[in-house]
C-alpha cells in the first residue's frame, strides 16, 4: 500500500474540503435508501420544514467529514489515520443522500457550510495532535450527539415523509456504528466541559442552519 506524505494528505484534505462545501461528491458506492419510495404529498409548510431538517442533517455530515479529515491529517498511528479516512468516505454517502432529498424538497444546502467545515476541521486537527485516544474520543462523542439529533428529527418529520425518514434511519444506524468503532479502538471519555461545549455548538448550528 502506498504511503502518502504529509503534503499528499494535505492535497487530499483540500480536495475533500472543496467537494464537501460545494456539493461535488464522488460517485456513490451505495444506493440511496429512499430511491424506491414514492414521493409523499406534502403541504408547502411541511415541505419547508422537512427540507430545513434535512439541511441540518446535511450540515452535520459536513461537520463530521471535516472532523475526520482534520484528524486523519494529524493522527499519529497509521491504522488510526486509515480508520478516519475510511469513516470519512462512508460519510460521503450520507452527504449525497441528504443533498438529493433537499433538492427533491425544492430547497438548498446551508450557505454556512464552509464556516462549519472550517471550524470542525480545526477541532479535528487539534484532537489529532492531542493524541489518537482523544481524537477517537471526539469521534465517539460527535457520532453519539449526531445520533440523538437524528432520533429527534425522525420524530419531527411530517408523518407521511417516508423518503426522508428512510434516509435518516440508515444514517442513524451507521453513525452509532462509527461511535462503537471509535470506542472499540480505544476512544478516551471526553471531560464533561468539552461535551457540553460540543453540545452548545451543535445547538447553534441547528438553530442557524434551519433557516440559512
């Protein structure tokens, strides 16, 4: 297997950042779980609400992608770096699914995505420098918080919007698996103040991205 230099990885990070923030994704390796579900009849208000929830979930995946890329850049152990890079690839499917559903609902992705990507990438890079167990700890906590958001959005979606629900159910299952993988590889339990700060940032993101 080819060993990439730091400069090679930096170029890969730049490529991923541009694709993620501007909605240019590589070919999907898996079919959209909502592909064969009929488009539901939604009122204008229901459609706007569902689109806003899917926009939040899309931005959450942008943040996760940035976190993984930042950690992969600074991770010390090659196997941990590969784990981060593999997780980032799997998240691309989630990005594409959310983006497709947002367009079906006649809406757009968040204009704030570049800002959230930059912030999450910085956190990921710092976590990687702090050590692999802390880096994995951020992954575990992030994925657990994302899982809670997805559970909440499953309850908030219009009852008949089975397309959006199918996507979120698949994402929820895989986010929890990513958290379990991080814990299995030795994730450290993050201090409570850091968890609280992450939760606060998440609330700011969801409130702003719902509208912007």
